[in-house]
């Protein structure tokens, strides 16, 4: 493929030997641009850092021989970590027993209690403390921070009032510190995750063996990896991505593109010609790009005959929430539709098992429900304070956990499915010919005082990701409220 004018400018700027940031819109050939850049200079050792293993493997087949293709975890991995990674599955209770959480807290007698937001006394069983501590360690591993601090402790539904937050920190912080000491010890008892060795590697301030570092999907790069790449002062660095597709800040991702611009004073170029869809879908995408003041606008590919309007038989339906996806799944199965769900089977099972446990009066360490002593408590909290959780609770109450488990078992491979259901988050990096946006993308409510309809910036970015998954036909009627939004907030 001959490079576009924008791609030629990017390759020429690389030739100037400067660090570079490329804002590449959806379907705008960012990977091919990096490949052409690599082929333009076979003399230098290059390292291509991919978002996941499948992208790295695909790049290794197409990039020239002077390029090594790895994920961030691939750079940090060493065989010595395998025995702990390959240990049997370790539940939060298993981890709490192995680490001896009671001894860590010095509570060999009664388990402490704290009040949740509903004024109910909830036993803080050791497995729940351990689950929150492990999430704390996970958040620390995503960060560039040298030590675990209070701000790494996640906020938990039902435990967010100042008095309960303080009690939670007192319990979780010593366990999280003990967990990290176990992780970095040679004879630790906790099962390893890939994020653990990535953090250990980053703390060691590694020097990468490359003259040029190419970072792909930079908008979803965690601070821990960004800090390593920013410290490679001996190398030329090129970061490529789309800030408008940054939708994982809740999981620790932080836009490395802006960091490269600010900290390296790198010039920022754009790739705006999309090869995925035509002008009609590009126009729909640009509505959201304008809303978030993105630095680019997409140009649709004239050779692609795409349209925006009703899609009666979509290849995929994209939902805002897990509850929306679950409701749509149950409805489709009732209609005899053969359904695939992106990453959904295991999530559905864990959700149903957690609800079953609470309904039977047993605690659970499921992230959605671990702060609650019973299903009644979950239902009360959802009705009073969390509408998105209420939708999920109502679905479980209406259909029962057995129906959800049966739905999970009914899912089939995408290649054999009549319909693919996905959340917009899980659809990132995917594309289908015909896509419908589900109705759970609800319009935000007007502000009571100003009348402005305020939308969080990450919600607008998620909508942009959703509408750019379609190649030929897009039904975005569920997002027609975009024209009424006045303000986008952080």
C-alpha cells in the first residue's frame, strides 16, 4: 500500500531522529505506519511494544527483521516466575490462609466489623480483606509509584463513607504491604500474576536493548510501563495511539501520548484517513471527537459504502453495561438466536455464583458484591444509590441464577453465531460489518440548576469507540442524544 500524505510526513519526521507522537484515529493505519517506518531504516535495532500478545505475534510476522516485537509483560518476563504463575488457582480465602492474614493483623480472636453505607454491621471476613488487599497491590502494580500507599486502596460500594473508609484502610494496608513483601520474596506463598513481575522489573529501572522504541496503543498504557519507556533516554521513541479511545482509566491505564508530548517535548502528528469505514460512519465518529475536543477528525474511505441508520440484522450489538449485555443475551436466547458473547461466559458464571452465595446467606469476594452481607443488602443499596447495579439486581431477581448459568452454557463460538453481544469496552480493537448500539447507552440527566447535560469525558470516548467498530452499517439511534450534550467533564 502506498503511504498517505500523513503517513509520509510521519516517516519523514522519524527520519529527523526526534521522539514522535502519532494520534491515529480508528482504522487509520497506525500499525501499517509503524511497519513502513521500520522498513524505512533497516540499520537500527527497533523494539515494537504491543498492547497484547496476539498483536505482538501478528506484528512479528509482518515487521522487518531488525524489529523485535514484544508486549510490556514479554519484556519483563523471566522463566523463574513460571512456577508461581503456574500454581493452582488461588481464591482470596486460599491467599488469606497462605499469608495468615489474622496473624498479620494481630486478630486471632473475633473478626472486626465496620458499618457500610446502609448502617448495617458487616463482618470483614479475612477473605474479603485479602481480596481488597490484592486489588490494592494490583493498582500499585499499574502505577509508577515506588511504594504502596492509601490511594492504591480501591473504593468499594457500601464502604465509601469517611468512617468506613478509614476502617477499611486500617485493615487493608498492612495486608497489602505483607502481600507485596511475599511477592518479592524468593519463597513466597501467593500465586503470581503477570502484573507482579512487570512491576518488579520496572522498579529495577531496566535499559532496553534498542535504538528505537515503537509503542502501539499508547493511550491504554499503564503508568508502570510508561515510566520505563520515558526513561529510555538513549533511544528514539515513537508513541502511536488514539487519545479519544482511552477507556480504561478505571483499570489503571493512563494516556502515554500526552506524557510523551509533555515530558519529551515530542511533536504530535495525526493519521486521520480511516480505511475501516466510509464517510457516513466517519461523520458519526466526528460528533464525539468534537465533543471531547480531540486533536483530529476522521476522513471516511470513499471506496467503502457505509451507512448510518436502522440495522435490522446486526452482526454485533454493543452494550454500555454488563447488565445490558446480560439482558440482551437472555432475550436473544429466548428468541432462539445463536449467540456469542465477547469475554462473557466466565464473567456470567462468577456473577451468578456470587448472587447464589449471598442469597444463601454466605459471603462472597466478587468485586461487585463483596461489601454486602446478603442479597437483601445488595438490593437495598442498588435501589437507593446505584441505578446501574439496580438493573443487574433486577435481572437476577427476575430470571434467577439458574437461568444465567444456563445462558452462559448456551454461548457458542463467534464463527457459528447469528449475533455477537459485547460491551463497548470489550469490543475495543474489534470490528464487524453491521453494528447496533444498545439502548443502555442512556442520555445523562440535565443539571437541576443550569439545565446543562453533562457527560463524563470517558463516557464520550466509550461512545466513540462503539460507533467506530462498524465497517458497513451502523445503527446509532441509541446515541441520538449526542446533539443535546452541552458540556463534557473529566
